[in-house]
C-alpha cells in the first residue's frame, strides 16, 4: 500500500511519520482518537490537513502494527 500523505524526515519530529506538510504525527492522530476525538473533529481543528490524510494515518498505523513484535501473555498457574 502506498501512503501519499505520510512522510518521514529526520529533521521533523526526529523522523516520526507525519502528515506531509505538517508536524502532525501519526502517533498524535492515534492519541487524539484514543481520547475520544472523531476524525471530523480532527479535521475541524486542523483545517490545513488534506482530506483523507487522517484516514491514511490510521491505515499507516494499522499496516505498521501488522509487523510489530508479538507480546507473550503470562499464564499464571
């Protein structure tokens, strides 16, 4: 999958993936959603973001998560 709105540059937020043309990271988008923000609310608060960029940030995070290390559950006896 190609991500047209997501970029990474070592000089911007230490290379964290961000929405192109902004300093809004994929990480902060996820934090906003986790604390109850809606996609529409994110766009309203950040009118400079291109339409589709927030959804793409979510897709990017989902794709990245598929490659994460699996955590082992502790089984108590």
